[in-house]
C-alpha cells in the first residue's frame, strides 16, 4: 500500500506533534459535525416547522430551532478552519525540515555526486519535489483523518436511521453504492503515479535549462544563441505543460465520476423510498447523510492521487536523501591535530565514473617529504589536478592509498584532514558576501588584523582598498564582480590565513599579469616555507625553483627529479619546457 512508502517520513509529523495533534483534534470535531451534525440537524429542525398537525408554535421558538442551522455550520466552519490552519502550519514546518535535510545531505555527498548531476535538476528536487511532498503529507494528515471520521459518522447515522425508522432496505441501497466509488479511485491512482514522475522530471529539465542558460549568459550573446536557446526552452516548457495536463486529465475526472455515482445512488434511494413509505424529513436526512458519506469518499479519492504524486516526488528526493555518503569519517578515526605534511601515494589508481578503461591516474607511487615544494607538470589532462584532489579526499582512490604522516587519509576525520590542507583551486569561487567574509572563511578564528595581514601578503590589499566599500564590498554571485586575477589573490590570501602544513596551488597565479604574478610569487615564497606544497603551474618560471618535480603523462607518473636532471633526461619535460620558453620569448 502506498502509505507504507511514507512511513519513514512520519517522524517529521512527530517532530511537530503539538500542532499536528491540535489539527487532528479539530479535524475530529469537523468530521463529527459534518457526518453526524448535519443530517441530525435536518431531522430535528424540519419536523416541528412543517408539522401542521400539532398546536402552532410561537415564532420565537421557531427562530430558536432554526438557529440550530447556523450553529451547526458555525461549529463545522470554525473547526474546519482551525483544522486547516494547524495542518498547514505542520506542513510548512515539515517542508522546512525536509528541505534542510536535503540541503544538509548535498553538503556531505561526494563531489562526484554533485558534479555528475545537473544543477537545475538538483534545485528542482530541492524546491518542487519537497513542496510536492509537503502537499502530500499535509493532505494525508488532514483528509487521512478527517474524511474517514466524517464517513464513519455519516454511515453511523445511516445505520442508526435504518434501525430507528425501519427503513433498513432503503439505507442498505444507499450504502451499496459507496464501495462502487473505489473503482474510479483505483483506476486514476494507477494512471497518476508514472505520469507524476514524468512531470517532476520535466520540471527538473526546465530548471536545468534555465540555470544552464543563466550560467552561460556570456556565451549565448557571444555566439548569437538567443533564438536557439529560446526555442530549446520553449520545447522543454511545452513538454512540461503536456506532462502536467496528463495528470490533470485523470485527477480532475475523479470528482465528477464519483458525483455521478452518488447521484445514481440518490435516484435508486428515491425509487425504494417510494415503496417504503418513509417520512420526508427522514428521507432528506438520509440523503444528507448519503451526501456526507460521498464527500469523504471523493476527498479520499483525491488523497489517493495526491499520495501517488507524493510517491513520485519521494522517489526523486530519495535519489539524494538515500545516496550513500561514500566519502565519510571512519568509524574509529585516528585523532590528529596538526600534521607535519609527509605525503605519500602508494600504487594509486583512480578513474572518474565507471570508466575504468582510461583511468585519470594509474599506479602512481611517490613520496613527498614534509616541507618539500613539489611541482606537478605535464600536458593538459595528464592528471595533475586529479592527483591533488586525492589528498583532501575530494575523490577516493580506487586502488592503492594516500597517506599523510603515515596515516591513510581514509583513517582520519575529514574535518581534521581538511583543516590541515589549504587549497587554491584552478577556478576559485567566492560567495556573494563581503570581501572580508570571503577571506575570513580561510580560518574560523581569524581576527580583522589577521585577515588584513593575509590580504597584504597576497597582494590583494592594493585593489581591495581602492574599492568603494573596501573590505566590505559585496563581490556578487560566485565573485562575479571581481576580475579573475582579483579572485585568485583572494583565494591565495585565504591560504595564507589558513596557514596549513599542506598547501595545494592549482594554477594559482594563472590569471595574474606578469607584474602581479611576480609580486604574488614573491609572497608565495614566504608562504611555502616549511610546508608541503603541491604546485601546478604552466609557467615554468614558477616550477624551476621547486625542490621536486613530478612529470605526468596520460595518468602516469613518468618521471621525477629536479629541473636540471629532468631537463637533461626526460624528453617530455624538455619539450614542455622548451615550448614554453620559446613562446615566452
Ligand atoms: N570531474 C571529472 N569527471 C570526469 N572526468 C574528469 C573530471 N575531471 C577530470 N576528468 C578527466 O580526467 C583526466 C585528468 O584530468 P585533470 O583535471 O587531472 O588534468 P590536468 O592534468 O589537471 O589538466 P589541466 O592542465 O588541463 O588542468 C582528463 O582526461 C579529464 O578529462
Ligand atoms: Mg588541472
């Protein structure tokens, strides 16, 4: 049954049990006042008014009796309102909790999980599918209790009437039509579930295209892709419309189908009532009770298709929520504080995805003693960045192991490991925050003085102080308001601030002009002292001074040594070096 599918998520209801049970309480009152209150009211209010056989009643008494009508509706209205209010309150809190869990999970999933999926689709799952789940849970919490209670109350009234008025047959005929309504409900439920999944996937496509297009705003203009992109987006949105209508088509047919069934039930009741000699008020009360039992059936039918839609969204959410956190803290971690920085790779092989045929790294073995400035060189795609990525465990080596100070990196807590590493990546990303805060995330405990000293060391201070708001300037999304070189200097300043024993510089100065580069190189010379440094740079001026150079080619470590020995012995290194020098001159 579909309900079981949602069981792991009922804990969200329990976390909000006070508002939830308040909602349930009012739902109970609402159900009773609808299923029992309305038909009973009809039965007791009408006879004294229309019965002309007894003595005439004063108008005040009639008014008092008639007052029962608005009172029952008032009770029903107020309890219905409070029920909806508390159900919605519970629902929005659940949405918040599910979204937070989703976001929290995205933070700890392996980098490859996020990179192998479309950003827009992940956004859509976090927004649209969580909203669908909220809707389902609230409709379930609301109608799942209220409607069965209304149904039981109404049927209870019918049975009571059957006994009291001896119209047993009449009532049985009424009731016989109720189970028939299950047929269209099941039919629609089956139709909805797959279509709902397609619809949510299509919504993901729309978000993906939108986010991809916005990220490529410059390319769209440069290559004149405006019309092509608009056309592509149009195709995707119209597919979404089609998918949405595919659900609406079935879901909306449910209510009319059940109404026709209930009308048929009323007609049959009429025919039987003619032969059974029932009083008008009893008859009307029975019709009201019958209507009141079809109402919940209708709602339960809608709830069923809602559950199917929720199920589809849940499938999509669980792709993230239940994804294994492959890169996690070990069960019994080796506790370390500050590492020295003895780095070693032992027969490390690694490939992105399942593509084991062309590994990004193959059988790499190397020992980099603490305090070594080690340069990685090789053609583009040779595996330099991949090599560096394995040290902070951004990815996990398929075979072999990476050790720091003799500890396998998998034996350390991730936080301990990464606290010991400072990284300036190939494409540094800043947060849409002030420059100061972007710098300060290099070190949690940083003071204003420390932050500014780091900025000065990275030669970032010069440009920051010329900005209108200085350190308090907001840098825009991903740092869009800064130049490539400015972003790099901020990233380098973060590394200064972090002052970790292991430093990874991946093309850290590639976006700088030669003046700034010379200045930053100078600063880096201070930074690298006493640290284990992996430096990837295409300018050999940076590399020549390294005490150790690793040459990569097609994922293999093909040579290692210092500049002089490699230049003399290694063809690849010599050709890379000469090509650089000739193009530089
Ligand atoms: N996230 C990824 N998913 C799949 N394959 C990847 C990924 N990143 C890199 N690769 C592949 O792995 C290989 C090594 O890439 P890597 O980034 O390590 O090269 P590199 O030596 O740093 O090159 P460059 O000098 O151009 O930065 C390449 O063939 C590349 O296509
Ligand atoms: Mg690279």
